C-alpha cells in the first residue's frame, strides 16, 4: 500500500542540537556536561538525541523513568544513564538487569538500595525546591554509610530568575554535601549554568537549552532553535466582514478576509493558547492565526498572502520564548507536547529553508 503523507513536517536541526550542547559545555568550564533526555528528550526523540550527543562526547544522560532508561540502553553503556525518580520495589528487577543508575531521593530508596547491595548510585539532596530529594533534616550520621555514591546532586527552583533563593540553595547544597562521600557534585541545569562557575561543580545537566529553549534571556545570543514546524494549507476561502471563524466564533472578520485553513492543531502540540495569538510565516509574510485552534486545524488570515495556494506549506512561528509568551505555555510544554503524527526528520542546518 502507498505511504500516507503527513500534512505536518517536523524538522529537527541536528547541527543546532550539537552546537547548543557544545556551547553549554564551554560555559560549564571545567565541569563535565551531561544531558537531560527525559520525556523522550523533551519530545524530540531520545534515541536520536542520545546518539548525536554521545558522538560529540556527552557521557551522562538523565531520564525520569526506568522505561526511558531501557529505551536508550542499547545505544550507550547503561552506566551512563541516571534515573531521576530513583527506585521503588517495582523497579528493582529492571534496575539490576539494566545497570542504569538510580538517583536515590529519600531514606526509603537508600534503604532499598543498600538492602539489595545495588552498587554505584547517585543521591539527590533537596536544597530548597522541596519536591524530590533528601532534606537537611533527614541527614543523619549513618544514612549514607556503605553507599557507593558517584553523583551527589541538587536542583534549583528559580535558576531562571535573579532571586535570593539561588544563592541560598547553593549555600545549602554545599553545606549538606560536606561530609558526604561522593565522586562528583552536580547542581546546574540549563538556567543554572548561566549563574556562574560557583554553580557548576563537577557536572552540569542541561535539558531545555539543548533543544533550543531560552532558559534565561542572555542565552538568546548563542542557543539555536532545533525544532522547525510547517503545515500544509488544506483550504482557502474568501469571507466577508462580520463572518465568524472557528469554534465558538471567537473571531469575526472585520473586512473581506482570505482565510487559510492549515492541517495542524492541538493534537499536534499546537495548543489552544495560540487561538487568536499565534502566527505562521509564508515567505517573508507573517500571518496571524484567527479563531480557535481545533484538534487538527488552524485558521489563518492570509489576506496579505495573495500568492498562497491550497497545498502550499506555511512555517509555524515557533520561536520558543515568543511562542511561550503568545500562548501562555512554558517552553518546556511547547517541546514535550509535540505530537506524534507529523513527518519527523533530522536535518542539518543548511537544509532549513527560510
Ligand atoms: C529536567 C531536569 C534537569 C534539566 O533541566 P532544564 O531546565 O531542562 O535544563 C536537570 N535536573 C533535574 C533534576 C531535572 O529534573
């Protein structure tokens, strides 16, 4: 049977991905640079991301679930994979078979790991995010006895802001780490790398900015977009002043309007926050999304684009910080929400048409 052709193209720029990792590695100074590849590498596809970053020297990969560790363990040595969520009873079998390394988050996980003589492990300290990790009050003299700790980590809650909590967490982490035997210390994710060398320790673990996210405004100058989305126009129609567009008629034409309907919607990660807020590009023209985003379709005011035809492709405006401001979704959500029914391919920088 013939292949079905997707009306959505997702182009992933492999050169931009490696550029971003190398930039973050340079900024990390003497610290090694890992990669957070949880949630299928933020929606981009963990296997391809891991392969590419491993090729340029990345040796520490972070996932949240054991299923995610399993999905990449044939590409890289399992001992390069760390599992943020740690271990529960239900994970022990796969943990031991696989050889990926849990990040132990609380005294129960530590007890479990000691009980099975699990070997090399990582430990997460909670220096103030109060989410996952061992809090200062939980540390006692014998808690870490007998553990072979490689990475001793903590996580910043507000690294994308300039607030006193960053320094407070840094100080708390240092204080908690004193006296715990570990090979390496790690605190900074993408935004944390920008806070300076005192936050880098031995290993940084960026995620968002590898994939083109601008974790702090000053990253805009050197982080390149990785994700490029385009969609095909399925219909063009002339409407008149007063005609409503889309579900619940949230837009009414104020004049004679050439409306283009493109085949992408919230099922593809183009969320309803873009209703009446998003835009697409056709050549040099920026065309606004009008009306509500539906599951499979968006409607566009294409009045300016007189040469636009049914079957043409438009580029979805997906500059992450701008799209985040327009839609109200975090850059993280815009990446992890990317749908699975588009035609995906990895390309190199010179294949991106603009
Ligand atoms: C997701 C995550 C990271 C990566 O954070 P980014 O903001 O995407 O760079 C690092 N550390 C932990 C504990 C995480 O959960």
